[in-house]
C-alpha cells in the first residue's frame, strides 16, 4: 500500500510547522504525562485529508487502511475527518498485540451520526468480540456495546432515544468497560456526561479473546453495518481516564497535540519524549528558518 507525500506533510501539530510521525508521538506522550492522562494504545486523529492510509500516533503503529472508499472531509474545527457514505466502507487498524485482549478498555471517538446506520446497526468500532455501535434495532436511537464471553455475550445500551438529540452534530463519545467480572457494566459518556445504561443481556463465563480479529472503524468486516456519518478521531486505552479526565477530553479535543511551551526553552532534563521532540524541532527551525 503506497503512502502519499501529502500525508506526511499533513502530520502537523500546529499549522505553522510540520513534524515527523515520531516527533508527534513524543509530543502526545509528553502532553499526556504532564496532565496525568493515560497514553492511548491507539490514536487515530484522521489528519491526512488524502490517500488510503490513516496514520496512528500512539507509537504502536496501528495505522488504518481505508477500505471500500470512505471519504476524506472537513472535520470538527477545520481539520479533516472521515465520511462513511459508501455502503461497505471502513478503516482497518489491524490486530497488533497493543490493542488485543484489553481487560479494562476505554474507547473514545468524535462522531457525527446522521442516523443509526446501515440496517439500524452502524458500527463505530468493531473488533468482533468488542463492538460499539449506533442502534435502532434493540431500542430507538441508542448507543449499544457488545462484548463476547465464553457462554453468553453481554449486551448493554443507553436509554431509549438518548442518541436522537445528537444526530447531525458532533458528539464526543467515550466508553469504559472492565471485563474481569460479569457483574461490571460499561459506562458511556456523551460530551463528558455519563449516560444511563440498560442491560439487554448479562454476560456469562469468561471474556473471549479478540486477538484474531482486526479493529475496524465504521463497519464490520462483511460490510453490512456501515456507520452513517463522519468520524474525526478514535482513541483506544488500556487504562481508561477518570470521569473528570473524560470531561476534560470532551472539552479539549486537541490537548494531546498542543505544542509544549517547554519545547522553546532550555533543554528539558529527564524527559526523553520532550527532548526527542525538541531536538527534531530545532532541526526543523534550522532548515526552514
């Protein structure tokens, strides 16, 4: 799969200067550490705006392959996003060990839903054993989460109609779930606000492995659950943020990519991530003036 030159040029933290993928990864890690925020194991901001690959900047190289023609469009605040307007379209982020079998998971996404999607079950994130989707089949206009267990799959949804007010607008969606006990329930947040959850089917047994399944965004593998709308970023965590941090992320969607003021001062001591980013930035300034 080819990588287009403009995809590299568009990997930028601020419009005035560009940095390599490694530099952006270092800045993300520094900004998370500075705020005590967990570092995602998958971080797809959808900055590229063109081409057939979405670059992942957690450092785990879970890059996404655009499949069956999802469209690059304008995102939330002048950036780029993905429109799933072709039935069967999706992004495949693979099944690297960093995103497999996460017992305490956090799933974060900025979505612009237009409806509940293809067949009323449009996928936001699908890893077969863990599925987060828009839904009008189990109840009108809800977010549903499904997790496979050895005996009985667990299925939970938000309260009826809870998603309807957010059609045709941007919504910050965050889900956390701990699969180490069948008594646990997922917690779903809309724009940083915890939603009520309803148990459709309680899980029985032990959590099923998802290591053989690729993580898809916008659909499932057979292409009949296309998300109807846009997506402006997906993050997966193996140690979810606190409720206060989730609210902060909802109100500050780009905080991980902010240029640290420390980059411009004396060399930082004892922080490898910031030092790496600073060294590269100085090289960029030396070349570009």
